[in-house]
C-alpha cells in the first residue's frame, strides 16, 4: 500500500545527522550494518519497479562517502537479483569497510569502470543508472570528477526524437547536488525517475517530481520515532522498502461529472505501455482502489461467441498478464479453440480504464506447478474439489467434496497434487487502449500498437478523443 507523502515526516540535515549519531551510538548500529540495509533497500525498490528481464544493464556511480558505500552494496544485491551490474567508483575510499565492499564486487566479476571508460552515450549502454554520489552530509560544490558525472546525469533526456527511452536514473537518499532542505535550487540539477529515501525522507524529497519514491528504513527503533516525532509509512509483509506516492485528488461532490485528469497528455505519457500501466496501477493503489488487478476477461470460441467474466490477475509485468483456471472451464475451452483474449481494467473512482488485447499461451506444466504450490492449502484443496462450468445437484455437493478432501489430506499428511486440468495462461499484448474520463466529457484515449522491428517489439502511440 502506498503512503501519502503529506502524512510522512521529512528531515532537515541537522535531524538526519542526529538520528545517524543516535543509531550508531547508544542504539548499537554499525555503519556497515546500516549500509547493508540501505543498499538492500535500494536494490529491492529497483527490482520492484524495473524488472531485470527488461532493465538488465545497471551502472552504479559511487562517491567517496557513505552514499557511495550504499551504492556498492546495492550493486552487489542487484547482481544477485539477476542484473548485469557495473560500477563507476572514481575515488576509492581507503577505509577497510569500503575496500571490502569493492572486493566483494570484484569477486563476483562485476566490472569497475573509470570515468574515462564510460561510454559517451550512457543510455545506449545502460538501462538504469544509480546515483550514489553524494548523500545528505555532503556540503559545498561538487569537484572533479563528480561534477562532470553529475552533469552527465543531468543531460540525460527522457526521450530522444525517435522516442527511444533514456536510461532510468535512481537516486539514493537525495539526488546528488541537491540542497538537503531546498532541493534543486537552480532547477538545473538531476531529475531522477526514482528516489529511494533512507531512514526517513529528507526535506528535499518534497521537491521530487519523478515517478517512484520509496523509503528504506524498516530498522528505525521506536525510541527514534518518539524522540523525533516521526511519521513513517507502514511496511507490508516482509518488504524492506515502502512506496510513498501522493494519491490522486478526486472531487467527490459530483462523482458522475468530475474526473481525474492528470499527466495524460501525449507528450507526458510513457513510451512503453507497460510503464504507463504500472504508473496507473500505483495511482489506483494509492487511491485505495480495492483489487486493482481485477479485470474483465473476454474470450471467444471457434464460432466467435463471446463470453466475459471477472478474474484476478496473478502477475502483471513486461512478460504479459497471468491468471490461473481450470482448462475445462468456459474460458479454458474458448482459449483451446481461439487463443486470443481481451482484458479490461476499470477503476471507477479514478474514471480510468485500460483495455488490452493479445494472444494467449498456456504456461508450462512446471510453471503452473510452481504457482499452484504457492497457494494457501485451502485454495489448493478447493481447486481439486470443484470443477468449473459443470452442472452439480447443489452447492452442498461442493462443500461435501471439499470437506472430504480436506479430511483426507489432514489425516494422511499427503502431498496435495496439482490437478491435471488446472494451470496458468499468459496474455501477450499486441494492443493497449488507455481511457481517461474528462470533466469536459471530451474523454481521452491513448492507443499503443505493437510493431516488430528487427525481432524486437516497439510501440506506436496514437492519442484521440472518445
């Protein structure tokens, strides 16, 4: 669940310094421990938004201080997460802690590049650039070589004339060169796509306008929270980082007439429809939409007769849209005859909908097996007990079958096998249509069409009124 930034505490430089001194003094934290937690938080936040299957090439630019150490740790975790990690560390710190972090990366064959080794066009060689140059304790003007490295990050453009995406910039704690409290004073500083604040956001984070703001700081003890009157976001499950995102503002006085209409102009939308969908899903979560991954799935058999139903998507990523069902259900029979489908997201409170069309493929038995055994025990038993779309004498029959199977597995401690007629489907999109309700009733549509160029999928974008 995303946290509204208006309800989160922001720290001055003085407060951030005092908290660090308290953590590393009477509260018993070591700088190496805090650095490890920070780097892991950064790598986890990156992996949550920018999957390694698409954004595989990562360059981490590390400064000489603690922020650089956080970057070295993040680069190691990103390597283990499956990214092709590289590091630019032009002024190595002689302290043993930093030497050990560098040695750990070298033992993994992670390449270290000097400033001179970096390619002229960073976006052509890296998908993500991690800004780990300066943290909140840095003062004064950046010196060589960091001044030029920061300027190279500043010069990265979001898109070039061919609509080719530039490298994603992720800043650790604060964007390097920003004032800790006042942010990008001149307006000419780094404009990161993602900011990963540490412990608690610094005041400059209020000026962050990028797409993703995360906080890594689940380790903060209650004594620190109480002393500084901190309001920090809740961390879900076992997550080490939390999303901070401002919920869209919605007029509720006339819900049938007023619509949310933010950042939906052709020049501002994402070039990749998957990135645009992730943005809208984050908005839906932030606004409190229940089950934002619930979609209407429409299929048709050989004869073209349509049928629709609501399904819960298990996965939404650049590989497609994933759900599970019985192969013998109506949708399963339709897809066996006509492997094409349409799904529709609809978020009423935001007056937004997204339609996706494409081909559908079955997952392999191995993949379906893995997903089946991730389900809670009760769900697995129900999958065996109930066959979809068959006539039964009454509801009590299904309950009886479930109770008999549950009793059997409870008594025998038997392994619960995946039914042979149950498995996953993945829709591979060929078309996206984004619809945004407008107060003027001149609603907006944006359409993405897939086109294959040199064995790679590219997307063309058309905007029109609806």
